[in-house]
């Protein structure tokens, strides 16, 4: 009998579910038994627990990570006529949130070793309309927050951290999201902390920002049918909160496993000169939402892996300044060369806590075979 070759998925949520099934099922069922579905005791408790996990005073649950960013920016007073600085190599949600406040997106290129905002280029993008910086902690690696905060204080700018890919990551011992004026998280199912649907959270030390988001997420209501402003319908629901409470208790353990898997990849890939492995900045505790290598033969390598039953992804193949959606900003190829190089060369390999050493070995052995033959 011929053995079927081992396949390695890009990620696999089923294994995690099996481990926590009884607890999450019980949490979700209790919400149904109680018939309390919106902004109830599980959302309250999860907000408290997530704030405590991140080391902030406040956390406000919202419908998704995009809304977390949009409501955080709005509550910082960002809107029409303002400019907000961010990076071109992120998921479009970061810039959608900025544009949807009425502000203009201003891109700054990234650093080739961290893939995060190139701090030395920020001041060159600031003018009298600039009101905020949105650093993105891409792939789970923290952006260099100290100099970002220094620039922000110098020019009186708000800092809204996009921590949607970096739950539990640390910058000099502090949890990301807790350093700027507000930190935003997505609980999209595949994130390091993922719900069973959509969810999001804003964390902050500022009671004014937290209070504004609480009003904005619920139709501008302070109390039922007392609308202080026009708001949004962007609430975290009770079932998701009940599930996220169970999963939050395991997040540190899962991040540890992701870090271990990253170090196994690094070790196995050390002698593969054609692939640049991710670097962890000396100030960072990276949580490897994605394990991303860089290679000139990216497209061929992805095809090769696919033909061997190995999932690999592109995050992201077209930088935002070259997307049709941002034609209005008038950018052209060459404007942000590092982000453009990343878009052409990066490849995300399978990464999730339950990935085994054997599976990583299989991925790396196929990468080695590819480079030996091509
Ligand atoms: C960097 C980044 N920002 C924002 C978001 C938006 O989160 P959501 O999908 O929950 O709206 C995501 C995730 O999808 C993301 O990866």
C-alpha cells in the first residue's frame, strides 16, 4: 500500500477547537440559555480581562478590527481635513478605517528587516494637517514604538496602534496596543486570539477615549434612546465574548508555541541562502501571527509548495499605494520601494500553535528541494 504524502495546511483551527470544545461550547450555550446576546456580562468580563492582559485601564469591545481602528480614530478627533500616517504594506482595513473618518491616508515606507514603519521617514511626511500615526505591528512583530511616541509628542499627534495581528506581542516588555493613545485588535477567526466569527477591541489608558467609543459603538447612546451623537452599530456580541474569554486564558501558551515553531523554522532554514527568515527586533517579543520569508523565487516556490500539498500565503501581494482603491492618492511604482520589494518577495509559510516539528521539517525539506532543483 502506498502511503499518502503528508500535507501541511496553511493554518488549521480544527485542532484548537477540539482542545477547548467543552469549555467554549459551555460558554456559548450559557449565553443562549440566558438569551442575553448583546453587550452583557460576558462582554463586560472579557473587556476587563483583556484590559488586564494588555496592561491598560480600559477595553471596549466592538464588532471587528476595522471598526476598532475607525472608532478609535474618531474618538481621538480625527476627521475631514486631517492627514494620518501609516504604511502601504498592511491589510486594507488599516487605511479604510482612516479614510472612513474623512481623513487622508499618507504612506510612509517600511523597514526591510522588521517590515514595519521606517521610523526615520516619519518626520518627512508630517505637515500642518497631520493629526495621527497608525503604526501596524505586522505579522506579530511590534513596530519601534519609542521613537514613534517621541515624534508624536513633538508634533502633538495621536498614535493609534494597529495590533490586529499582534495579540500578546511585547515592545520592551509592554504589550502592544498599550503604548499609544489607543490600541486596536481584531478577533477574526484566524488571528492569534480569534473568535468564532467577527469581533474587535480598543484598549486605552484614557477614560475619555474609552467613553467616546462606548457611545459610538452603540448608536451614540449614553442610555437607551438618549443619543448624544450619531453613532454606529458596532457591538461585540455575547457569544463571541464568551468564547474569547476561554481562549484568552490560553493565548500566552499558544503564542509560546508559535514562537517555538518560528525558532524551528529559523534553525532548519539557516543554511538556505535563497530565503531570508524573519528577524525579531531586539526590542520585540514577536508572536508570529504569520511566519514570513522573503525570496526572489517567491511565485515559483509557492506553486511548488502547493503541488506538494503545503499551504502558503501572500501578505500582501499588492501594496496599498498601488491598489486601484487608492488611485486617488496619485502614487506610482517606485514611491515606496521597500514595501514594493516585500510585496514581490514575501511568502507566509504554515504557522499555527499546533503545527508539529515533523510538519515544519516537511515544509523546509520541500523548500530545500525546490532551491536545489531550480
Ligand atoms: C493589520 C490589520 N488591520 C486591521 C484588520 C481588520 O480586522 P477585521 O478583519 O476584524 O475587521 C486586520 C485583519 O483582518 C489586519 O490584519
